[in-house]
């Protein structure tokens, strides 16, 4: 399988400007304003007045970049719109509103949902017949979240267009201050809405990982397959005989929670640093500062002379750098996961890493493009199950699993909507998580709450490596076979596993 080219890495970063909701909003607003006034570009006065109008709109743009308004909080976005329209609106704005809504749905449903997915992963050119329903239901943090983006866009259009007209009419300076007062009022309103009603973020571990390091390595190697975007409930109804076998012959964590926001780069960063976005610095798929701020499990392994490799899509390079071996994601969705597994086998043969993390993406991409409550999504889970089984049996035949732990999980689930993950809607919050190996307890079902921030500390514990410096998750000692568990760790692990989150 081809590596992601430099062009693909740059293109992925550029696409995230439009894919992630926060950067999309200002880009779309400024582009739309310029398009609406395209006939005036030749006039110097347009650029002067338009520049000043943008200046007065910037506080509100910055505010909407800061606040997501997740899930049911989206409803409150209509309050600032009503206020803005009352202050500055009129029927002469309806044409601008129509252009905005039309272009928005063209971008999300036709360009993104149909043309982009057809060219990138081979989705049908009739995808728009389903995709518009996914956009309208969407509850994540992408630009495809129509219930969030449309009220934001309409409010900003009222502000920037009215400010432009005021500038063109020769305003008084005092009149422009109204826009600052308005932004301040919306800021206070937004703060109160989030402070009082945004109650479903997972509670964080306040202390660093408390478990004593293992006296000796329990596992010579760790192999981990992350089925990106695998909805835990849909996995239960899909055909997955190998994962069912793995659950019965290993340890299954039934209440493993992802982090907020549940975006792929954020989740991977939390899993493999053992800490939260406000510490490792990755807060969306759009990475503004290259590299995580904290140590990762790869750093921990280097400290003891061991090597870890992550085989993943291009945008994870922005978080983990050279520890990521990329593959091209511009591949037909029916074959990409098989190619990934073949590449993983090649890495084992050529580099023999002590830790290998493999990201499968077909399930996630099907959820993005077709939705999770359709047969295509179940088929992709079944395909992932067969490929994980193939990889496991291949490793076993080579003798690689004799002293190795084998882990299968998801980084996040998916809800019923395009993108379907970010704000911890139903279906994306809890993820499948299974551990297997000679040092792993057999047939154990752990029902207590756990968090994906335990991944890095657990891998470090298994391999006799130091915990990453900012790691906060407790070691998943419930999964360690009693005969191999270090003295005193069983009690500590059980106590840590009783930690609960708020808003469950």
C-alpha cells in the first residue's frame, strides 16, 4: 500500500479547514460576503468599507470559533440571530440568506457528501439522496452540522452586511460600537448557556497514574488494532465471530469511554499519551501547533530501548510525527482496510516493532458517508472483524503472539449523522475495548467505568516502560491475569476502576 504523499498530507490539513466546524464558519462567511459583492470588487471603496465591516464582525467570529454549541445547545443559537435581525435585519437580506443556505447545502451534500467521497473512497454518485438526511441530523463538531452552522452563518451575515452598509453610508463612530456591545452580550449569553447546560463532558482523573510500575515486563510485544469509528451497539448486531471469540477468551471492557471532543486525532492523542486534550494540546482534527505537548507511549518505549510504530492516516502525523507510518486514504473503501492489514504485516516482517498500532478506517468512512443505521455499516464491521482475525492468525503462525498482548478497540463511536462524532452524542461515547494474550485474564467482563486515557499507562505497564509524564489514566489491572499481576496492583486497579463520570 502506498504511503501518504506530501501532497496528501498538505491536502488533509487544508481539507480540515473546511471539515472542522470552527475554522469553516469564518472561511464560509468571508467567502460568501465576497461572492455576494463580487460586482463591487473593482471599487476601492468596497475594500475599505468591507474591511471595516469585517473588523466590527471579528469579535463575533472569534466567539463562534470558541464555542461549539454542541447537541441540544444548538437551539440557543437562534436567540442571537433573532436579536441581530431585530437590530439590523430586513427583507432585503432574504436574497443573501437564500444564497448562504443554498451554497451551504451544495458544499455539504453535493461537493462533500457526493463528489468528494466518490473521488476519494468510491461512494456512489447518488450519495446525495441519503446524505442530506445525515447532514440535517448531524450532531458533531464538523461543518456538516447544519443545525449549528446555519444559525451561526445567518447571524454573522446580518452583522457583517449591516456593518458594511453602515460604513458605506458614512457612519458615526458611536454607531459602530453597537456591534461590540452586541458581541459582548452574545459572549455573556454563550458563557451562561455552556456553564449551566453543558454538563455531559466526562469527568477527568485529577491525579497522575497511581499504579506502581511493573517489576518486570509482562508482555514482550503489544499489537493493537483500532477500528476507527466503530459504534459499540452496532458491533453487537453485526457479524463479528472473531471479536466474539476474543471477548470470550480475553477481557472485555463494557463501559470504556472516549474523551471530549471525540475527534480522531484528539482520541488517538489521549489514548497514547494517557491524558486529556487540555494537556496534550490536540483539540480537534485541525492541528494548529504541530505535535503533542506531552510525552507519548512512543517516548516511554524509547526510554527502555524499544520501538513503537503507528500505522495510520496522514493527519495523525501532525500529532505524533515520525512515529506514524502513513498510508494513503485516497483508496476505494472496499479495499482500503485489506491494504492496511497487508502493510501492517510488511512492517512486522521488515521492522519487527515492539508496539504496533494499526488504524482501520473503512468503518468510520462508511459511517461518515452513508450513516451507521444502514446495512453498509454493518458490512464494514464484519469486514473489519475478518481482517483483524486474519492479522491475528498471521501473527500467531509466526509465533509473534506467544508473549504478546493483542488489543482491539475503537477511538470513538458514531452517532446517526455525517461525521457522527465529536460532541458525545448517543452512539459515540462508549467504545468496544478487548484485550487478549497469555498475561490477560480469560473470560472477564469489566462493567465498571473506564476511560481511553488508560491505554498508554496500560501498554507501558505491560511492557515494563515508564508511564508518559502527563499520564493520568489508571492501568487496566482488571485485565491482567492474577498469576502475572504485580503485588498490590489488583487492589489499586479495582479502586481506580470505581471512578465514575458525570452526566452518564
